[in-house]
C-alpha cells in the first residue's frame, strides 16, 4: 500500500484548516450546552451571568413571603441508559469523522511487512520517531528474508532511535524468520496467525489487519483506552476488555476508522494530562468535559499537529492530510 507524499501547498491549507477547526470548535462548544449527559460537568458560569443570578436570587429572597414553603430539592438526574450511551457514542464518532476526514494510521509504510515492522517498533515511543527511523531500516532490509539474515548488532544500530532496541531487534529477527519459514515470506492476513509471530500482540495484529488488509479492527493503544473511558464507553483498563466493550457499541464496518479518529483526537485535543476541553468540538457529548482546560483561548494553545499549526507525525502523509509532513531525524 503506497502512500502519496503531501502536496507543497499543505502548509497553507493546514493553517487555514486549523484556524477554521478551532474557531468552529469554539463556536460549537459555546453554542451547545456541554452538560448533556448525567455525568457531565457543567462549565463555569460567566462572571456577568453569575452576578445577574446572584442579584436575582437576592431580589427573589426579598420578595418571598416569610412563610413560603421550602422548595423541594431538584431530583437527581437519572443515570444514562445503555441506549442513550450508544446513541451518544455514535454521534461522537460522526462528529470526529467531520473533524478528521483525513484520519489515517500515523506510521509510514509501503506494504504489510513495513507496517508490521513499524508497529512493532512503535512500542514505548512515538510514531514520529518510528517514521524517522524506518527509511534507513527499510533501505537495508526491504524484505523478511533480509531482516532475518541481518546481524543482530547491525539491526540494533539501525533501530536504536526507537528505544528498547535490543528487545525490538530480537522480535524483528524472530518475526522475519517466522515469516520466511512459515508463511513463504508474506505477512499473513489472519489474526490467529499474526499473534503467533514474536513481538506481535492483538494491538499490532489489529493495526496490520485494519490498515494493510482492510479487515475491521479496533486498535486499543494508550490514547484509545483513555478516550473510551472519558467518553463513558467503558470503565475497563485492560485493552482487550476495552476492545470488547467498544466493539458492542459500533458496527464492525466502523472499527478501523473509529480507531484512527479517536487516536487522532487523543493526540491533538484530548491529551492525557491537559485535555483542551474549551476547544473540543465533542465537548457537548463528553461526560468528562471539564477534566482539562475549559477557557477557549487557553485551550486553543494546547492543540497539536495540524490543529496547532505544527508538523505531523508522518514524513509521507496521505495526499489529503491538511498539515505539514514531519521532519526527518537529522532535521528535527
Ligand atoms: S477534550 Fe475534554 S471535552 Fe473533549 S473529549 Fe477530552 S475530556 Fe471530553
């Protein structure tokens, strides 16, 4: 699967798109009431509004007859039903599809073998660092046969920038040997075969199946797990349980693109430590609104990659990516 490099005009488009998106995000956030679900936290009232409310309360208290019956406390909101949660989840997916029509895997690859190797290398590091490392690696080892035959020390040197290079080199030589000896030098297109390869778990297998073979799969990485919990789609911490919970909410046909959209959102807006809630277009649908920065201007500054006007993670992004390509290792 060969990806086309971004056009030179991408920079301009990216800035435009980012500005447009964040403005739209701001508008949407301001327009829609963020507290739509039972668990949702209401945004802080504006000072002027708060002042007005306080004055109104004072006047009302003055006017109220001394013996006015005490008002009943508002009944607690009902917990969200399963049907309502599923509807809300699917709306989030639709909104994310509008926000990221160009969502894609953020690893550079040209064929299933390169994607498999890049995914193994992406453990404990960023896709950017993998993308900056693989051009040299694939120039030396373009096939499983080449990688199975390379001296381990040479492979370790080639993949050193991705960290944990000794363990990763061992996995890559092991999986390349298995591909050569058991699968005729081809990457198998079945989950049960992929997970038998050294260093390949369900997550890696799903990435390869979804993006190189068109088999629907949910990829639960750190971003997907975090957002699935923030959206209230699951309470599980375990990746396989998260995958199973999310699989029950969405039709199979959506699984691969849903994974990309959610991961895109996690990397750009809904960060682990400081989510940019005030610039988040799905805030009205998110029960975790308020976990991060709610001030629109401050939140806007937290946006990353094309939404923040910065280079992306891929050196060779797909043609429809509106941002700038990542810089090679030497230039970054
Ligand atoms: S940024 Fe805030 S509002 Fe948006 S998805 Fe994350 S927690 Fe929810």
